[in-house]
């Protein structure tokens, strides 16, 4: 997801690598994007996914311990 954020702002690197990153992350980001569309041209779906992953990680960690 971090690579996708970087590739969305800066156009560098091999095209195949960018395409791979977008294909891998799109199934994760698309459901969030459907629920929360872009606001003022900004896509906040990567931030929402990262926050949800952090929350789930901390919740699972607490349940295990």
C-alpha cells in the first residue's frame, strides 16, 4: 500500500512494477473506495486500510495475550 501511495504521486520505475502494485492493492482498496468516495480529489482509502490493519493487529495481539 505504501508503494501504491508513492506511485500515485511520482511517476517513476518500470511500468510493470507499477502495474503489479496496482493489481495487488486494488482488491484491498476498492471496497473501501466504494464506501467512501474521494473527497476533494483525494483518495483516503489507503489511509483507512492502514488504520484498519493497525487496529486489527493491536486487537488480535491483545486477544492472544
